């Protein structure tokens, strides 16, 4: 049975991925880690360690202690926070990734690291953005994501480390709030629809971006880790997507369930600038061809499920 270390395991993706991995591979085989410990099912249901990925020794000690096969490196600083704190974003997203790759090289581990739609930039073709195209991002987060893709490719080519990754779009989920990205509005809108009946959108109504519901994102990570490596040509940078919408479209979808829900706009120029530099929609045919990527949720199905699960969660509090 594979043994996993998940870094950034208390974040938006890690909190759900850890539980899914534990369900599939066994609780003891999935070591969750984070920079802080807090009360959570992730901490209580299996091994948990404090690991700051900018600290090489902490990563190395935990990998050796548990005889880890795969590091799923989710520790990162996301786009909006990254523009506020570019030096921290470089420190975590690049120096931290370097430590993870070095430890993987020394201990024979595979490494999964997500890239992002942020790895593209303002002069990338915006519609049906190809798998292989111009990547000149103008955010620190984007710079670290495209550099991370290249660094992971390098570790595969040079040292044979089994590195894999996808370019995730904005992820929508109800378990854990997002950690400071540009696509976060697409999560907050569901909370506000249920809790306040109104939402103030920080992005302009015409802003299209790719999005995905968390169950599809979790499957993407596990399916790619389990894929036959000999068939992977784009190991660290697969475009993946499930849907593309603008604020008006998600608003109208939620209104089908909550007709009295209202939305107005108060555009945040910093977020808008970041969003304007990202694609409207991605071409994910390489992921479909090379490892059979098949998302299950579109906007309609996601909205139905998200409102149901979020309502249950909020009522339980
Ligand atoms: P998140 O912000 O929710 O979680 C990141 C976690 O990393 C947090 O728990 C944070 O405490 C932790 N962290 C920060 N610095 C650390 C350090 N030095 N050492 C260890 N942990 C540290 O992020 P997420 O949404 O779960 O994203 C995980 C990965 O997926 C990131 O690489 C991100 O770029 C990528 N991604 C996410 C999305 C999305 O919409 N959520 C989209 C595209 C790509
Ligand atoms: N959701 C992420 C962000 O907005 C995309 O990488 O930062």
C-alpha cells in the first residue's frame, strides 16, 4: 500500500483530499501535515505532523519517519495573498517546493504538486487555452506556478523523480473555506446566498474563469497519481477543467434554487487585474487523452449539490 505525506493538509484541498486518501489507502498510510495544528477530523483520524515546507529538515524527518512513497504538496500561498506578500509567496511556493523535491529525490518518493490557471498570463490565448502555449504570468503566484511546473519537469528529466501535477482552475467546496485566491468569490457566493440572501461580487459581471467542484479535483489528483506513468507526456502541467462561468451565470444558477437571492457589484481592482490576466476557458484534451480525465460536475449539478451540503453543514453548527 502506498504511503502519503500531504503538506498544507488543513487547507481547502488538503482537508478533503486527506480524508479521501485515508478512505482509500488506510488512515495510517496518509500522514497529514501543516504549519499549525487545530481541532479537525484530519488531525484526529490519522497521523498529523507539523511540517513547514520551507524547513528542509522538517520535511525530511517526516518522510523518513513514515517511509513515505508520495508527497502531495499542497502547501502554498495563493494568488490574492501572493500579491500582498510576494516574498512569502516565493519563499513557500518555490523554496518550499525545492525542499520537497530534494527530499523526494533523496528518498525515492513521487511528488504531486498542483499548478494553476494562474500559470498563464495576459498574452496567453484566452479561449480554449491550449495545453502548450505562451506562459508569461504577471502575478507572483503565477510566476511561482509556471516556475514550479518547470522545476518539477526538471526533477523528472534530471533525477527520475516521479513528478505529476495539474493546472487547477478555481475550486468550489463547502468543507473548508478557500485560502485567499482570486476565484474565491465562487465559494463565498454560496455561503452568502444561504446566510444573507445577498452577495456583493468583487469581480466584474463579464469575468469568465474556469472552475471545478472539489470532488472532481480530488479525483483528478488520485487518478493522476495512479495513472500509468509511461503514458504521461505533460507530467506536471495538465490543463483540467469542468466548467467556465462569469458571476452572472453562477448567480442565475443559484437563483433557480433561491429566487429571492440578490447580487450587486463592488469590483476590487486588485482581484480584477489578476482575473483579467487568466484564461476564460481551458482545453483539457491532453488530460483526457493521457490519463482519461473525466469530470462529473457541471455548474447545474455542482450548484444543486453545493447548496444541499452547505445548508446541512450550516444547520449543524
Ligand atoms: P489553501 O490556502 O487552502 O491551503 C494551503 C495550506 O498551506 C494552508 O493550510 C496553509 O496553512 C499551508 N501553508 C502555508 N505556508 C506553509 C508552509 N510554509 N509550510 C506548510 N504549509 C503551509 O490552498 P489550497 O486551495 O488547498 O491549494 C493547495 C494547492 O492547490 C496550492 O498549490 C494551490 O496553488 C493549488 N491550487 C488551488 C486552487 C484552488 O482554487 N483552491 C486552484 C488552483 C491551484
Ligand atoms: N483559486 C486559485 C486562486 O485564485 C487559482 O489558482 O488563487
